[in-house]
């Protein structure tokens, strides 16, 4: 009796999914009888396993719990970015893109069953506590995180504003686990920070692509002109380092601001409505002043689209280190229970037809970031790196490209304790000489802008 009920439920679910796909998308053909019969064989196995578990497992387990677990496992086998979103988490995800949400302020991923920090969000409690890219979160409140899903990890780390949470991290070069207590806060991410540097050079730091990033960037450039008594800037530095991405629409708007025509980015997937092209327009385009884009291994997704577009169009020189390499498109598909599927449905391609998936955007001039930007500067600790290609199950580059070799890095020395954390630097108020002098890529960017015509003619170089 159990088997019959399960078979009927599975068939009903399959029929419902097919109906939704036909009503909501295009390019979906009818499944032949032979294919349907072949696809049904694994479903029989799935139903048998559920029936056996419900009959023989030491404790009674509800069908809903088993099916939800199966869905999670199924999506985890696809790629690092496809996931099942519970109703609560789906609501939180919708809040994040508005620029204000509760939590610690870190972007995380999973590598070898461990939770790994991609980047701390600028100005967040996690950044202030000294959390760094590459840190592995081993424990959350003394509970091991091995094989914990991203959804569950986010749920555990979020909580009421002002409530403390203790996490234990593993950092390359440090023998013991490091316990860090972080006080949760409402994360208010300021998307754009800016200031004028010497010699009429404008500096803009974009930390994340949110609902109003394009407008904020335009406002920053307008202020530069006002500061220059309505004259255009001599050059612009667009800093996308440790920018984890965000809204595709805003990335396109930012790139369009500097491009007159042509393809900014296009997507290609199996379903016809995933094949899209996004173009630049001449209206509102900024004058053709020199631009440098700063990137590093923490620059991902939308920030890679901007860097790749400006590079492919010859509009900017890219300085820094190879970017993260997230060149895939995730579509969020709502479910009847209030949750959703986040499913990888396409890949991004730049104007030249090059996919950034797993390879990222290579800089024209390679310059490493300063060591430990938020921690004690006297400690010689190199930040460990993690990129898309390091993640288990990551989709390979469709063109078969492999990441280029980078500058050889020194082995970090072992230290016995976490370096004391200093106040994060405020790029809008700190002295210009200190800002540029403590930041090798930024220093190189200023040098390039002062000699832009010369550098545009040079081949790619590496600067140690």
C-alpha cells in the first residue's frame, strides 16, 4: 500500500512539474513514451528506498522530511550554486538584494565539505572581527559544520541584531582553530564609496551590486565633475575587489555607463528563454576618459561581467589578480510551499564569446593585494585563496580553458594567535598618501592613469 501511494504521488509531482514548465517557459518539447518509461525506472528505485526507510528505520520518519532531504541531495550533486531554498531562507534571499539584512556579513561557499569564506562584506561585523577570504568555518557555537549545507549554515549564523555568535575558523598558516565572537547586526551595505585623488583622478569602490548601484555610481561621477568645477576627471579607478556580485541588471547598467554600443554580456543555456543578449546604448555614456578596473580573487559574478565587458571593449585596463570565475546564471523558481529552487540554467559570455566560468577574468597587469588589509599590517600572513574552479562539482569552462598560472606566492609563516584587529580603513576620509601607499594595486592604477597611452600599448605584465 505504501508503494502504490508513493508511486501515485511521484507521478502527480512529475505531471505538475511538466505543466509548470510548459506554462512558464518556451522550447520545452513533449517527452516521448519511451523516454518517460526510462525516466520512471529510477523513480521506482527512489520510491522503494523511501518505503523501506519508512518501514524499517529505527524511528518513524515523515515522507515530507525524506523527500526534502532527497531534493537537497539531488541539487547538491549538480553544482555549487544550485540549491533548495526553504520558505524562510527564500524570504531572506529576497531581502539581501535591497542592501539591508541581518547577520554577520560574509559570503560563504562549500569546499571539500567545509564552509569557506569567499569574502567578508565591507563594513560588516565579520570584516571588523578580522574574518578573511579563505577562512574555513569549522564550528558554529561548538557544533561542527562538516557537510553542513549553505542554507543551514546561513540559518544558523543569522539571528537577532545585537546577539553574539561564536565561530571557530581554520586559517592557513595557523596551527590551532581560532575562536571569534561576532555580534550580529543589520547589515547595511553601502554599495558605492568614492573620493577624488590627486591630479584629477576619481576613485570609486563598488562593494556589491544592489538595487541602486548604477544611480549611486552616476552620482559619484557627477560629484567628481562638481569638484573639478564641471570638468571631466582625468581618469577613473573602478575598484571591484572582493565584490561578490549581486544584481545582473545593475552590472549591465554600470558597464553601459562607459560603453556606447555592442554586447555587454550574453547568456546561453539549454532552454530558449535563457539565451539572452544585453547591449550598451549611446545615451548617457560617459566621455572617453581613461579607466582602470581593480579586481582580485574575491571579485565574482556581476563584478566579473563588468570587468570582462570593459576589458573586451578596450575601454579599461584591468589590474590585480585573476577573478573568482563564477560565470553561471542561477534562476530562482518559486515552489508551491513558499520555498524555491535556485537552479543553474545558463552561462555568461563576454563580447568576445569567452566564458568566465571556472577561469575568471585575467588582469592586464597582475599586482597582488596588500597582505591582511584589515588585520595587523606587521604580521606577514598571506591570505589563502579559493576560486570557483576549487569547488567540488563546479561546472567546467565550456571552451576547455584552464586558469593561467599566477605569481608565485611565499609560504605564510606560522603564528600562534590571530593578529590584533584594527579599525577598517575608511577610503573616503583617510589621507590620500596613506590610502595609495598602503595599497599596491591602487598605487599601480594611479601610475597607469598618469601614463595611460603608454600602458595601453604594453603586453600583460606581472608586478610583484
